[in-house]
C-alpha cells in the first residue's frame, strides 16, 4: 500500500508537455530546437524553408519530459507542398502547452499577420524569442522589444542567440517552470517521433540545400527505398526526386561529380549520426510536379493529420 502511495506521489510530481516552436522562415527555429534538445534533430542551413515537416525532439529527466516540436517557417503558400508546410505550423498552435514564437533582429514584426493574429488569441503561455541578438545593438533591440510588446502583449519576451547558446539555459529553465503536471507522453529513452529513414532523407536533402543554387533544392524530395542494418554497417538506397529532366542533369552534374559529392558528404554525416559505417547508393528520378500533387505529397509524408 505504501509503495502505491509513493508511486502516485512520484507521478503527481512529474511534469510533461508539448513545447512547440513556430515563426517565419530563416529565423533560427531549427538551430534553437537542436540546442534545446542537445542533439542534431533538425537540419539547419542558411536557406529559408529548410524545414518541411513537424519534427519532435524529446528531452527526458527523472521528473520531467519536454516534447519540443520544430515546424516549417510560416509563409503564404504558392503550391501544395507549402500548403502542407503551413498546416504543420498551424497544427503546432492546436496542441501546445507552451508556445515558442521565434523572430530575429532583422525581420519585420508584422510579417504574416494572419498567423500572428492566431498566436495573439492563444491562452497558453507564449514565449516570444528575439533571436540573433549578437547581430544587433542595444537601441535596435529595445525598439524591437517595444514593438513586440504591442503585437503580443501577453507574451514573455526573451532575447537569445541560439547559435551562440546565449539565453538558452534561461529559456529552458522558464519552460520547465511552465510545464503542466503530467505523466510522460513517450518512453523515457525516446529521442524523437521520427524513424531512422526520415533522418537519412533529411541529411541528404540538407547536402542538396548546401551545394545547389536557386530553385533546385526546393524542387527536390528524397525517399529512402531501402534501409538494411547489420551489426557492422547500414546499407542505404535513396532516391532523389526532381520535377524536371533539366534538374536531374544539374543534380548529377558533369560525369556524375555533383551527385558523388552529395553522396560522399551525406555518408559522412550519416556515419556520425548512426555511429557506424554506411554504404550509401543514391539515384535521381523525375517525378513531374510532385510539389503540386496531393497523392505524391501524401506518399512523401506531407500529411499533418
């Protein structure tokens, strides 16, 4: 009987909740997510629209579980893929216990007011994070804080630099204070809600974002056709889909040099991620207008439901 009471008391002292990260493109949401989780869960590049999915990263201690969600940058959709990305961001408003709205020192606070108006109406705690403060001065930052106080009067405003880990410990402390009492939502040894194949496709896509210019990275999707893990290594076969034959030629490059570079750099990152040798095969296929096909988007996992 005493053991049951003790267990009940321990569970009542446990905190858990969903802390969802939203904001406009390229403000540092993925960098922040990786810093808070302590692992590289989300790919992060200098290009906007790097994040396409809603990705969970889970932080566990004995008496707490924080389920962070990284989301795509909020934008006005031009095609169905961007509609799905916006739906991921809006879904993060529906199930959050704490919302982290990330902005930075250069963007216009009134950008995407439609989304901001939805944030204004939220009754849960909202932490407004002004990121990249190392790129600003005291006066500019002070003016921004005043502006954001007007736009989100109920939000707590915290200046941070996610890249330089400035203010992130204070942020984590505040999140812990705001978490509701709850048993854990996931197993205590779980780090994310995504399978291994997802991280393979994301790491390959990250290299494409880094090595190709203009529209090419945004026309690409990566699908893992085969993932076979043995005790000694992992064998992976991945398909890089593009929308046009001309894009296929650019991805492959002269005598296959460009694709070989993507494959080599992806393999190195995958070996660091999985901690064992990787044998990676990459192929390029054309899937015409996949970004505007709901059927294709569903097959690639762009379904917020």
